[in-house]
């Protein structure tokens, strides 16, 4: 499936950026505009997110195939492929299974390992929120407080809420995402082989998604892996510390 693409920049080497769970290409807007001073940047909406079509299934092999098809359709590859969190796992699997479209790989705060499915309660709270009489985002925010106590996380999730003349509705395909969360939180067990291209893992010093004991697994898949820690960042590295993130990323790009 070809994915929706937002483009930035007119010249330079091609860079594809991909969001994480409950995100969209809009999450990359500020970083993409900065990168576009020296690169052609393409921000993707992964399946069931943003403006992408809603599908009945959602696995990393499927998402990687979507990405490879979309890059091929752009006619700009191979690209520097950059992905955050779920987008990072999608990027890793794309590099492993479709290396012809990936010139180099950047993984932002993710590793090729399984994580506890921490977002199940978020997905359920969003899906079960009563949107019938909603007039303002604050009406939905109040419904999410119990399941999502952190205001910043609620604000991030509420970016997925559409409010217009037709009423309130969610942009992502929440039932399918909720059902797929165990697989999305995990890592496909049958993945073999390695990607030998240049690879950079950028991670937040306040996050535990990329740990020291993950490095042996990472090296098995990505023998050229390098690491850049952003000490004051949590999981949303490029949103929390954009200047530091770009300082780590930009020298790695061609």
C-alpha cells in the first residue's frame, strides 16, 4: 500500500521520516523543515494513522512493505530512513527486508526487542470515549484523565481528534491499533539476516527504550550500528530536544 507523503525541500539527498504510535507525519513538521535546508524530506503517515487508509491488519512486515512500496513509488531511493519508536521498528524491518530502498538507517528511541504493551489503556480510553456531545477538545481530555494522567501525553493523543461540522471523531483506526498492540509492542520472532549499511541509534538519556543489554541484539541485526545519546531527552527525542537531536542526526546524513 502506498502511504500519504508530505514533502519538504527542493534539493539534496532524500530523507524519509516516520512517526510513532498514535502519531502522524505532522509530528515531524518542525524537524523536517529544518532538515529541508539541505535535504529532500518525505514524511510518511503509516497505515491506520494520520491520513493513511484504514486496514484490517497491522504488522511490522506489512508496514515495512508499505514503506518500501512508497519509497519505490517516489522514485528517489535509496533513502536515509529515519523512524521514531513504532516508526523506528518499521524502519529497522524495512532495512532488513527491503535493503534496496535504504541507503542508511536512523532509529530514534527504539530497539529490535519486545516491550511491555504499555499503550493498551490509552487505546481503549480513546476508543471508548463518548464523542456524541463533544464540543471542545477539553471535553475529551476530561474523559482520558483516569487512563492517561500525564497532561502532555493527553495533549499528544488529542492531536488525533477531528472536530468539525460533522462532530468529533478519531483519525486513527483505533480498534485495529488496539488489537495489534501486542505485535506492535513486540518484535517479529522470525526475522533473520542483517542490514550492513550505516546505522545510527539516537536515544533519550531519560528513556529506557534503548538499553545497554540491547546492544548485542542490535549488533546482530545492524553490525555497523553507532549510538548517540541525547541526555536530557525522554522517549520523544525530536520533540523534546530538537536542536540536540538534529546535531546528532545531521552529520550522519549524506
